[in-house]
C-alpha cells in the first residue's frame, strides 16, 4: 500500500503532544523521529508502512544500542548528556507514557494503527524488553485492541534461544493476544551486500538460518531496505540472490509449518526516505526500481504457489 500524503487528515500534520504526565516530555511531531534522540521513551509518528499513527516505543532513551551499523540508519548521534531523560529506561514510565500518548490520540480522534517497538537500536537487546512487551500488550488490549503490536527487529535476537522462544510465543499470541507482529530485517541476499548494508560481524548465513527456523514455527514479515550505497545500487546478482533467498525461506517455512499459523506472511520492500547521519553514503533509488523488484518477487512467488501450500506472501512496496 502506498500512502497518499495529500489525503492525510489535517490533524495528522500538526504537532502531536502528549499530556504532561510526571517526568513526561512532549512527544516529537508526527513524521519526525527527532524525539528519540531527546530521550523520549514513547514517540508518536506517522508511519508510511503502518498507514497512519504509529506509537513508537524506544527502549534506549539514553543511548543508541544496535549490533548492526547500517549506513542508512536514521538515528543521529547523541549522548546521555544531551537527552532530556538522563536515566535508563523505566518500564513503569514507558507504560505511563504509552497510555498518555494513546489517550491523547483517542481524544483527538486519530486512529492508532499500531504500537511499535523500534527506537534507538535493536529492541530485543534491552534487558527490559520482555517486561516492556508484556506491559505494551496489556495497554493495547485495554485501550486500542484493534491496533497491531509490532516489533521491528534485525533478527540477531533470534540467536539467543531464550529470546527465540519468547518471540515465538509472542508471535503466536501466547503472551500478548492476538499476537506480536514481527518485522524481521533481511536487507541482502548475499554476504557481500550484507556487509555493505548492515556492517555486522555476525555471519550472514547464521542469521538467515535462524530466520528460516523461526518462520517455520511462527508468523513473520520480512522487511528489506533497498537503497544505493556509495552511489551504487544492488548489483543484478545481488537482487537475484535476494529474491531466491526470500522464496527459499517462504517454501521452507511452508513445508515445516503446514497448517499452523506460522510462515512468511508478508514482504515489505522500502526505500530510504529520511535523512541519516552518514548521508550521502546511502541514497534513495527511484520508485520504479523498487516496484520492479516487487513485481519480480510477486511473479516468482506466484510460480511457486503449489509448493507454498497456501497463499504466497503479500509483497508491499514503500518509496
């Protein structure tokens, strides 16, 4: 789904301010993630992939913490001294801020599309993630039960068996009914492009193996950032390898999951749309290129329909 910004309600274009709870600073304007670097735990934003208001949860208000070092990352450098909130995360404060943000949205009649764990790093790296997930799930159920509960993750948490089990239970709705919508990152189809896009020392094959194992026992969405690095778009062999890898993951997951709710449900292809501290190392590619990659994957998935034992993953493109 592509978002037509001309159709966004006027209220969505105005600054979205949270009620002033105890120690709770105002949230960033909709469409601007700057508040994360100012120490916010909760930051309401307009999300193109959510198609409306997404209430972000930042488990690293005092620092950036991520094992990936993506050149397109939109989190700008900051230090605890520049953040409004000097202390480490408090799950209780997170829940209070989350309730405030949602209450304000409901008062202004702005639909909340989702509550999303993202922020200044990899959410699953926070020791507070399990408790924060439980609290966010409870708030969702009480206040906006039609909203999604989303985790945007680079997948490295799956290497920890305890986190793997926690995320599987959450995705299947055992911890926070009706379930956690997990968006797993897969920016590359080859180790070479993975090193350019994610710049991580964990072997590419190791992460892919865990993603395949997870998709065979829980429902997942793959999210792929496609952009140019150092002025070069992904080479044809990389694009081809990525498409084959996505199909391999979909087929393998379908074979293992059979009639269970597990499997690869959706693929999100998205482009670089926000400024990054390393600009212009990573730059946006034309929408036509992204759509071409999406069309190719849809055609390839349709050709594998018989092997997938069910509907092919939905492919969405966001410029």
